[in-house]
C-alpha cells in the first residue's frame, strides 16, 4: 500500500506499508503515536515508597479495567457480543495473578518504579507469546501490549491517542492498530 498525504504545506508524502483496503488514497492523515510502546525510564524507588508504588499499580489496574469494560460494552452494543469477546482476553490480563505478583516482586526486589516494572514484566510475557508457533497465542502478545499501554497511560498519567473525536474522513497510519484503537474508530 502507498498513501499520499495532503499535508498543510501541500507537499505530497508517500507512506508505504500494509493496507487494510485495496487501492490508492489521497487525503488527510492521522499518524498513530508509536511512542506508546516505549519503555518507561527506570527510577530507583526506596523501600519506604514501595507501598505507594503498589497503590499506584492497583489504581491503574482498576482504571484500566473500567476503561476496557466501557470499550467492550460499546463494541457489544454496536457490533455484538462475538466482536466484543476479544476484550475478555484484555480483562484476563488485568486479572492475571502471576503477572501482577511478578510485577510487585520485581518492584520490591529491584527497588524500581512500578511503571518500569510493569512494562518489563508484561513485555517479557508478550515476547514469550510472540515466539510460539501457535498463531492464536502469538496474537495474544498484541493483547498484552495493548493492555500494557493502557495501564502505563494511567501509571505515567498520559493520555492514549483518542481517535473517537475524528469526524472527517482520514487515512490512519500506524505501526500497529490495537483492538481498543479499532473499537474507538
């Protein structure tokens, strides 16, 4: 796929990638923020601050759970329960006691900030799933990364790119489009 953008300076730019629709397009582009997947900076956290870090994690998990449940309800209302079922996997990631325990342990044993610990542990899980032969399990790596980005957005207090406010036609360009981003279109 090639996309030619109509940039404000009227210069044409060509983007190459894998298209989801056939043909050639011309128009306004929206580029997804690829920085969402970046590793948070590692900071030393003294033992006295561990309880506060763990509270931050619980709050971020609860906020992410509400956010994903809202997205799931929206998709179910608009497209049906079979389409919204993907978000069951997202909610299961948030309930994974092994993942959460490992994040807490990593924070406490390494004395690091909870956002760094969450990203590190979740990425380890995503890489493990991404390397298996089973296609279904490989696809779950994207689910883990999607949930990780949502949790980190709450931990780091930055907003994920919201596509729901876009009303004019546009061409969406990004490295990857997560299920939750797709649901907001």
